[in-house]
């Protein structure tokens, strides 16, 4: 049986809170911000991701097509599956509350806090105004930078750098 605490450990090791943030003329203010939560594992672990999906009550599990990356199989890549949640309502009402109740730790806890703040901004509709969009973009940039570089000095010590 997979417990909520098991899910926390799995996410610390294999999960990702991320955001797609880029210009998009289809949006009223010309910018798209789309947060997502995912876990990627080798295909033989698909059952684990299905249990996580069922536990959280949202998201999808699907197979990744590494065949499009020519030569990966020669480097030992095996088929993978991904669990992903992108629906804002699910992020707000299921994913964020789950990790508030069962806190993450380490670098993933910091990424989650940026992610949760971004979901909060989007859920409140603040991104629909120029000022709110700037705030959402700033938080999205912090999340992306954290995911790219890891803990910054200020995040380790609680001071600003």
C-alpha cells in the first residue's frame, strides 16, 4: 500500500513543480502562464503513478515517446511514463492542499512554495490585470530559476541575496 508519506518521498526524488510562461497572442494580455505538477518514472513503475493519481484524484498517466529522440535507446534509455496535473482547479483544490497537509522537504519544498503561490495568484484571477500578470511572471521566474539552479543562498539562510 502506498501512503501519503510515500508519495511525499517519491515527489522529493522524482517529482517536479514547474511552469510554462511565455508570450502567446491568444491570451488577452499576450502572455500564457501554465503551472504543472508531474512525476516521471520508468514504464514498469506505471502502477505506482496510477496509485498516486488515484490518491490525489486528478491528473493523467501516459507513456512518453522517447523514440522521437534519435539515438537515446543506444544510450540505455528505457521507456518512461509520466503522471501530470495541469488543470488549475485540480492544482488548487487537490495538489496544493495535499502537499500542505503532507509537507515536502529539501529543494522540493522551496519549489512547491513558489508553485503554490503561483497557483494562488492564478486562481484568484490576479493575472488578468497587467500588475497581477507581472506578479505571476515574477513568481514563475523564481520557480524556473529555482528548478534550474537549486537552492540559492537566500533560500538556505532565510536572507535575501
